[in-house]
């Protein structure tokens, strides 16, 4: 289900991710199943209740979580959706941009206080 971009990311700068994901799956796929069920089960709150800024960074070619899910999450009042080239894991190459976004929002919040 991974795209060529995902495989390329895992073979280069994100190769360390195997060291994290592997142990997480040692005792079975329970965590992954919980994630899958979260797509179709009540979360205990409505996304519209989230009051903090949220960056939704999503791979345009994600074959695991469709872009439609990120579009659905745009109901969060302060959500910003950025669809970037790539798949499910290759989106991680945009981590620095996401951290810059977070830093900018935190800096603005501290400047107001």
C-alpha cells in the first residue's frame, strides 16, 4: 500500500522509522487495528470543538488514509490543510515545515500574552 515515495523516504532520511515501528508491532497489530477503528468509531468529542490551531499535513497519494479524511477534518475551526506530494509515510519529509508552522503559532500566542 505504500507509494514509491514512501519506500524512498524509508530507504533514506527516514530509515530510522523502522526502529520505532518494528517494536510497536512486535506484540501484534492491535495498535494498527485501533487506529483503523478510530476512522469509523465515535471519538468522544466533535472535531468542531477543537479550539486550537491544527495543521493537517497529508500526502496527496496516501493509499492508507484517503485525503478525504483530511478534508473531513477541516471542520476543525482553526484547521489548515496542506496536501503535499507523496504518500502515507513520505509526508514525513515535510516535518521541518510542520515544526516551523507550530513554532510560528506558538510565537504568535506568546507575543499576545
